C-alpha cells in the first residue's frame, strides 16, 4: 500500500499513519484513534488551534464603543470588544497580575475591565489604568507594559473576525483562499453588504470528538438516514424532497462537494428546501410569496440574474478550517466549536441575517432556522445523537481501527455533496498540519 | 386578579391540568397531550441567554406554532427520531403553581419545573426552570393556548439538545 503520509508525526510509534490515502487502490482511511486520544488532542491544540485563524466574532455584535462579548477562542478566554476609539479588539481575559478573568459577564457595555481579585483596572484597549497601592511596586514595574495581552493577530473578512495565536501566520485574506467566495455569497444577501448576528445564542455540548462535527456539517450522505423525520416534515408540508426518477441521486437535487484550498471545503447544492433569500416553499405560507418575490427582484437588480441565482438558489455548508461552519441553508447559521476533551465539544451557534430585514422577514428567517437547525430543531438533535453514537462505537478503536472515507473516489467527474471528496479535503489538511508541527 | 376570568378558575383546577399534562408527557402519550391544547396553541423555549425575549426577533431554542407542533409530535412518535429513540425516561416535578393574571379571555399561570431525563448508559440530566402558561376555556374545558418553558441554565451545555417536550 502506498502511504502518502507516513512519518514521525503519526503517533507514538513512527510510521503509524493516522490518515492513509491510496489513490491507485482508491482507498482513504482515518484511524479511529484520532477521535479518542488525549495525546492527539493536545497536538491538535498546538498544530491547529494555535496556528490557524480561529473565528472569534462578528462586527455586528459590537455596535458601540464599550460593547464586549466574553467567549473562548482556541482554548483561551477572550474579550471581544470595541474600544473607546471604535477599534475592535480581542484581549486575553486574564489579569496580568495573578491571572483572574477581568470580565465575567457574557456581554454588555463596559467603561473598563476591573479585576475583582486585587482591583487592577484596564481600559477597553487593554492598557493598564489603575493599580491599587502602586507605590509598593519596585522601579522595574512598568505599567505601560502590563496591559491585557491581545491575541497576537486579529483580522476580519466582511465583518467576520478571526484571531491567530501564531504571529507568523499568513494573512487572513490569504488563509481563507476559496472560502472567501462562499462568505461573499452569504453576505451578498444583504443589499448593503451588512449582515448581523441575531440575538439568542445556542450553546450546547456534544459528547463526541470535535472533528465529527466538521464531517457532519458538510456530509450530505447522512441526510436520508439521520434526518428521515425532517424529510418527512418537509414532505408533509408539500415540499418535494424526492430524488428525480432515474437520476441515481440520493437527494432531490445534484449538489457538489468542493475543495476551497487550505483545508476549507463546502457543499454547493441547488436548493429544494426553501430559502428566506429568496426561494419560496409552501412552509412559508401563501402570504409570504409576494415578499420573497420582492427580495428576489432586489437581488437580481443589484447582482444580475446569474449572481442572484447563485445567492438565492443554492445551499452551501461551508467549513473554514478548522472549526468554523457557516451553513447557508433553510436559514444562515454561524457555528464554531472547540474540543474540551477527546470525546466532548462545546458548540456555539448563531443566526445571521441581513440588517435590512423587515420584522416579517426576520420572523420568517428565524422560523425557517428552527425547522432544521439547533438543539430544538427537527434535525440537529439527531445529528448530535448520531455523533454520540459514533463516539460510543469508537470505544472499540483498538479492534475496529479505521474509518472509511472512500465514497466517490472512483467518480471521474466532480465529487457530489453525497460523496466524501470534500471530507477528504479536511483530513488531508489535518494530516499535513499535524505532520508539520510534529 | 379580581376579574371574572380569573375568578372562574381555581389553582386546584390549574394544578390538575398541569399535573395531568406532566403525566401524559412523561408517559409519551403525545396524541392525548395534543388534545389538551387549543387549535392555535404555541410552544416556546427561549434561548438561555435571553429568557425574556420575543421569538420574532430572537433566535429561540424552540418556537412552534400549532402546525409545527403537530409535526413535532409526528416526529417524536417516529422511531427515526434518533435523539429520542428509544424514548427518554422523564419525570417532571411541577411546583409553585400560581394563577398570576388574565389577558382578555386568557388565564396566565406561572409554575416551576424540574424535569429529570434519563437515557441508557447512565445519562441523567436535570432541566430546571419556570413555566408560563396561557390557558383558555374552550367549550367549558380549560385548555393550553401557549406554554413557555424557560430554562434557568446559563447555557444548554451538558443538557445538550432539547429533543423531548419540556
């Protein structure tokens, strides 16, 4: 067997590959150990989360100076905030004195950040403003060098902000590669090019390895089995979810799985399940038809027929390597997730919509969101159940060593969304970065 | 609370309804449960970070109108509802029941809940929060026009999904 990736990076015993691809034999296997090993999780932290661009938040979450959100990025507690001058910052939420978090609320508007342990106070740009009893410090104590530590790099693309803990990392713009086009397709739904995170966050744990959610987010092969009840709901609502007769397809339309470079990947599917911008289905009700037609007309006027059709008539589930997913399906959801143990992840999910939406349009978007997505939706809970079942199965990783991801490898033309070509994109990148850091 | 609508209901009658509902939900008798609802009933679970928000402007965990609620019951009865197959064992303890006011012909009720959910493999979760009900008399029978289950947890976290009816 030709082994594309055997090297010292592959585990405790040299030559023990985690991802094995053989293009001639058309096989692609991932060793199940990568989902259960604490050692691999620690190496992922260094090789991926400490070196890749990690999504931290959206401009719309920080409307005014002083606005802040506390969250986690790449395993660090951070404050994502807008300072007095209006500059967006990402500061590590840890007092320079003895370590306590200096902002403990989820979100709000602050004048400064105050450490409740000894009372050190920081300005919104991170600079240290006040130290109680400052005269007891030796002359070498330099307040100007004791501000909150910013994430080493903070850059944005179309209001999506990312941090990088590797000072030497390539620019975000370069890193995103082909993913930019797919972010554009989302943002172009807004006439002004301004999308906003809608209030109400969904934060839930899945008792499964984080990489399983990467796979699941773009794996359209699982739809029929895992989401049988959602498909049934669509059918009951008058939506045609059947594959065209004789097409050989599993789903109602022929979608693709695409490699966007640098480990990013997406599905790109002709829509059959409705889109608030802008494809009417019966679930929305007759009275929504004219409104959706109007949204469509605005798109065509602004973007032209072809581009409007790209924006309005396709569903795209995008993975920005390693852990940001933007699903532009029955609604737009932005979600990222972090491992907390090999068999557990924290998921955070938001809804995203054009700032111009009317109340009725916004209500329709949120209704459509909950039809499929989220911990109370008709689909996501079954994804969670599936990933947890997978993780349970991995307890036998020593006996059943490999996952098979060869689906579609014999296909001569483009990989379908129900193939695994785009999943293989993730795993190749994962393997390369793990190797580079070894 | 000295309105005719509120006077026409006793806390005991409200408690009977809520306890009966709890028994039906814990017993997965979902068709019988649907019969307790009005024809235009709604069911909400607000997001943990914005418990008092409005579902039209805020992303909820669940915001079902009666159409989607009927579909939710169809889903929950289907063995392909993987998140609830086999169905969870649940036990709901409902306390602090109060009739808190009226709005038109609706009776407003508040209660606290603690719902234990068990699944095979030692999984035990406790969903704690408060209910806000709007009840209406339909043909003399007290029915549920709206039920809102507001969780106290700061985030769903280890509660994972809300795949059964809270």
